[in-house]
């Protein structure tokens, strides 16, 4: 019953359990004028699970090549593929005929330095980016060594020593965007906060190296269309995979209104 309800909560936010479903969704979004990034769900894996994930990504890359999507990237987690498999993945993607954008996703604070170091090691291969969280105090220092960054608020619960709260999170978000404009860096705005999006639009008014990103399934289609029609590049993040239950749990804790919205639609 719990897992059934969880799937009702998350099914609109996940492409499905297979790479085929994720790639087809990316193709559908491209036909509507949107870019996409596909993320295989999972983190904190054993070596065996990481190796299985590696081969799942090989399948995904093959499907993306076959579909010949114009701008569909891949998001990878440090603790999902582990550094060894991520490095192997970069080598393989470097030999493909399609220029996949690759994003090294951010995880909890204890892994932050490893992820940024890996980004610096691999950033010259293909179009590589990583993620910084405006909720983390020292992101404003970390961004100085990153040329292509996805900025989000962050969903990991961290200690008060490293975290910001309330309006300080949005304020730091805008400072990070301002840095990218000043240093002419590529920046991706990953938030569903409508007021913050508009603030970032003002900051990015003359800055062309940018895009706005949304999690697939979040009811923000009107805003995504508005940005696209105004000439902004808009990208959807597409999660998929068999680890959707853990993902559902985190999203529900992050935003309880998602659960309320689903229950209302089911029984209202």
C-alpha cells in the first residue's frame, strides 16, 4: 500500500524504470522545443551496484545516439557510479559521435570536495558542468573554480555550520548568478521559485550563456513556456530507474505539498 501510494505521488515526476522510457520522453520534449538531461536514480551504491549502473548508462548512451537528439545530456552522481566508473564513462562518451552535455550532480556536504575535484579533472572533456547549492555557505567560494555551473537551492539536510536558511538561501543564489555574469560563465538556473526566477532573469538580462531548468512533472509548464517564448533556453531534468521509491521519499520530505496535491487529485 505504501509503495503503491508512493508511485502515485512520484509517477508524474519520473519517466519510468527503463532507459527507453526516459529517452522517449526526452524526444517528446525536444519536439516541443525543450532540452533535457536524463538522470538515472540512485546514490550511495555498492561496487556491484555501481557497475550495474555503468552498464545501464552504456545502454542509455546507445539509445541517445540512435535517437539523435540535439541537446539531451546525462547527469551522474559521484556515489552512484563512483569515480572509477565516471572516469570510464567520460572516456566512452568522448569516443561517441554525439556531444553529450554531462553534469556531475551535487550530493551531501561530505562529498562536495570530491565532486568538485572530479569536475576539475574532467571538465575539459566534452561539455561538463557540476552543481552548487545556494543553501551551502561556501558555494560562493567554490564557484570561483567552476566554469559551467547548475545552481539550485539544495535538498540535503546539513548542519547549521555549513547551511544557510530562509531568505539567505535566495540571496546566496542570486550572488552565485551574479558571479557567473561578471566572470562570463555558463550558468543554469535550477529552481521552481517563480519570484527567484524573475530576479535571475533581471540579473541575466544581457548574459547569453545561460538556461533555466525544471524537474520534469513539477506543475510549472506555463512558466517554462513563457521562458521559452521569451528566447530563453529551457531544460527539463528527467529522472528514471528502479530506485524511484527512495527518490520519491526525498521529494516528499523536501516538499510535502506534492503529497497533498496528489492526494487531492486522487480523492478530491
